[in-house]
C-alpha cells in the first residue's frame, strides 16, 4: 500500500481546495440525473458509503442520483458498462480490489483496459481484510492456524468468496508467505461462505472487514488479525498480520471511484471535490468507522498510481498460485 494514501481529514480538506481551481472552469455539470454503478450485488460493503455520497451530490447539485447495481463476472460487467458510457461525468462506478485483480485474471478476454479505458477519480476509503476462523477450530492465533495447517496439509478448508476473488487471493498470499497448505473452497459470496464457517464445514476466511464486522460482533466467527499495516482504531486489541507472525503480509481492501477515460478534466475535478467534501463529513466518517474503514479522498493522480501498484500486487499472486477462471 502507498504509505501516504491514507490521509487525515485535514489533508482531505486540502485536496478538496486544490481541486477548487479546476471546479471554477467546469462546464454546466451535472445537467441530468447521475448514475453510480456498483458492479456487485446489493448488500456489499460500499453500499452505505455510496448512498450517503449520493445524498451529498443531490444536495450540492440538485440532481437525482441513481444507484445502479450491475453484478457479475468479477465486477467486469458493471465496469465494462462504465467504460462504454458517455464520458460526460453522468456515469461513474465505485469498485473494489476486484477491479485490479481482473486486469490479470480475465486476460486475454477482458473487454476493456483498466488503465487506458477508465480514469480513477479517487480512492474513497480503505479497510483491512479480517483474518477469521470458525469458532470450533482450536486456533486462538494466526500461528495456531499455521501450525494446524502444516501438521495436516490440505485438511483445513479456506473459504473464499469465489474463485479469483480478493478473499481467495488473500488466502493464496497467506499460504505463499507461511508455507501452510489449505484447500480453497470457493463460494458465491460472503453470505454462503459464512454459513459454512459458522457450521465448521469451512475453517479459515480472509475477507474485507466491512463484510465481516457484523459476523464478528455477533460471535459467528473468531477474528485473529487484520491485514492492514496498522491496527484498526476501533479494535486496538487485534494484531496486524505482521504482528501475528507473518512477515511481509500487508494487504488493503478499498473503494475507488472510476469513470470513462475521456471525461473532461474540469468535470473530474468537480466530482472529486464534492466526493472528498462528503468523505470528510462526520456522518460518512462515522459510518465508515463502524465498518472498520477509513476515508481517503486521494487525488486522481494518486488513485491512478495506486491502481497500478494493486494490479501488479495481485497479478503476482495470481501468477504464482496459477489461479485461473474457467
């Protein structure tokens, strides 16, 4: 992760001011209702943030905002719709690490180029992956999981939210760094994976914190560590993966706003400014914190560079683990 990506709210405010100069030169925008595409099924981790931002846009611009769910094919369906949309700022999308993963996983059939055909407006928020185990597993720490997996190779099941998903690759990274051998069991999403974790048919699950926080608080799963470079402020007792004994394990989930590549720079600046302003508002900041997330509000240039680093990071994991999609 880029060290300067996670910013304080005061820095976010400065970023908004920096975009203000371009905002002044923006054309008449928006001229009609806006569409925010979420390329996952309803109920995902970004839903609350997107809907709260939509309210901010309507208050600021006086235009309705439609949240359009377009799930399927590892988010590539919704992202392809975004890439093909008219580049006038009225269609944007909010994506997660699957956007970076798809750059390698779906080649050579990917219908768009994530860097050439789309522009990154901002990294809106980041959050760690939650490293969890089923309650019945006699493992109270990450080191316990490693010991169990090495004692009985492939007998522990690694739940994942689908083949090639961020949770699958997070598990593959864990195996590569520790030498532990688990059996990947792909599910259709967090809900079905949690059913088997709760019943002990699956044992180990690394998944973005917002999707796991409710299950953790309800006691349906045991949280052992987080994958971020620092501990989560709302869970200070939970160690990072590095602290838990896995040197080099650092991964961050994120929400990024993207748009068609040829969108005019003044419109990008106007969307960025209002998005950053919304992210530093107390209601959105508090809502993100409840799910273990932090607002970011990076500049478009920082977001673009971050995406390239994420594409390289997960591409390396995909190639090393020889992950393929049928």
